C-alpha cells in the first residue's frame, strides 16, 4: 500500500504488476516489462511503484503504468523491496534483497549507494522502522537487524526458513513468520518480553534444531561441492548431513529430509 493509503500493488507469476485503488478494487493499471515472475513490489509514494523480478531487474514505474527506469545491478533473483527512512546514513531511498544473500541500497534514480552483507542464503523479506533500522529474514534461519551498514543483532529461528518480517511503527516490535508455521513477536520493551519459561523453550528449540558439531567435523572449503550438488544428488538416509560451499564463499550444512518432498534443507551456517 502507498504511504497515503490510496492504492495497493500486486505482483504475479505472469510477469506483471497491477495497481488497485483502495475501495474501488478494480485494476487501474498494469505494469509491464519484466521477463519473469514479479516477486517484489513497493508502492514507494503516491505516484511511484518499484518492482523486483526473477529476471534480476528492478523497474521503477509511474502508477499509471509508464516505465520510468530500469535498474541493473542485482546478481540474482530480486525477492524483496522496502522503503528506507531519510535518516539512513547511506542516503538511499529503498533497499532490495535477492537470492545471493545481499541487501542493496538504492536511490530512486537508480544509483547503488551501499550493500549489507551477513545472510548466506536467499533473503525473503525486508522491512524498515521509522528510526532508520532495517530488518531482513531468509533461508539461513535468521532474522537480522541492521543499523546503518552494520548487522547489530541476529535472531536464529528453529525453522528452515524465515519467510516474512514486519515491524510495528508505533512500538518497534518485530514479527516473523517461519516455515515451522509459527509467528513470533520480538520486543525491546521490558513489559512485553516473554516470561522466562517461554524464552527458555525458544532458546532450547533453536539449540535442538542445530546440527551437533561432531557431525560437522573439520571443514575444508576447497573440497566442498557447490549449491548445484543439492539438485543433482539425492541423500541416502534421513538426517544425512551435506556441507555446501555457497556462491559467496560461506559454508552451509544441509540435512537430507526423506519425507514427502525428499529434499536437502538448510540447517546451519558453519563458517
């Protein structure tokens, strides 16, 4: 939804985004030009819409559907977009996140003014708070809080993926939604912090979802296979651990899940 609450934007697998006036609920404009699924949309202001796509491009449109500019620079699929408050030291207007685990900071004119590194897998969601902090979540089991160009806190979840993150503008509480079907609320306000037993249970579930160090052994990055291994080779038994050297040089532990889908799932960042 745009800042004035007058319209919302949707993106689709049909390579298009659509503008919907609030209250009218009929498509007012179709935004075309992408060559793949539009996975991220941002109603930047009352006139401007930003889209991110599988084609690795970011496009800026007038809400009437006119393409204003195409921004190149993302090295992988663009999955998330968010507006950045004017208080951010980069001078950026918005942020994008993609499958390469990098958050990129942009001006509305298309200039990249910064990068945030920390995630080591797909980033699924971005959000910002009025005080200028950014929040991100992704396939590495984490929700991360960024102040300026630094990650100031990493919250590991007992889940494979943290699909979404949102921030309450009034009190700063953070909400995450993860693949374990649980929505969690995190707060800096002492009066809203969970009781000791709830906190203990959360911390224990995070520890239990990690791979024991003895299963990991010594890691030799140079001998590890790349991410392509996960789609080319099947596991031999449930719980089998496979180390993968990611594109950014980090090492991630994956565990074979011989359930309904029979896939490798990310469980731990090793180094």
